[in-house]
C-alpha cells in the first residue's frame, strides 16, 4: 500500500478528516404501478398479442435500410432489429402531441443510427433551421413532401418546411 493511502487511513481512523460519504446504491428502475401494468396487459390482449402499429412499421422499414448513416456515413448492423430501430429516425416526430397522423407513414423515416450520434442530433439538438443547413436537408425535404398530404396537424408544421409546400392549384 502506498504512503498516501496509509496516511489517509490514519487520518480517517483518528477523525482528522471526514470519511468519504457513502455511495448511493442503484435501486433499479421504478416499479410500474398496478394500474399501468393492468392497462398494458389489457392493451396487449386487445391486440391479440400481435405487434403494435409502430412495431410493424419498424419491421417494414428494416429491409429498406442500408446499414450506413445518411449524415456521416458510419456503418451499423441494420440486420439486427434493435439496431435498425435505433437507426430509424422519424422525419416528423411521432409523439402524440406532434404528428401522430403520420407516425407510421411509409416515408416518415431517415437512416440516422444512434451509434454515431446523428439520430440524437436530429431529434434533440438540431433546430429545423440547422437541419435546413445540413447536407441531409434535400432528403428531409423530399420525404416531407411525400408525407405532407397525409398530415392532419397542419398548424404544427415547422415554418422552414411549411414554406416548401407547393401551392394548391
């Protein structure tokens, strides 16, 4: 044992320094309430144990993936469903308060893996103005124009995308 550690032990034993605070123990995930568990079980039974629409959508998108990030070019294992799901970013957010009408639209995806950070950048860090300046913008715009007729939440379309919608004749 080094002299430093011997000195430290001596200081702790005599009380000349405070002992290190006890480390917090990991308690694990919070338990799911009985009410929420029952609701999940009932929803699964109503589906007959089949996949949700979103799970079916991810499985339908997987064969279209190339295994390469469209932004930085990093490769990933697109044959593994878990990685494929992590690499499938939605052009327009699927959250219920955003664009649920197109959450499972066949063109509402971009290949941005989580392993390189591009998916997180697109979903959480970049503004629409930053995305419009990025090299993926032409593809985002192309996909948006394919999705646009199906969007029910018209007022939530970002301005940078709304100005690209062709006028109706």
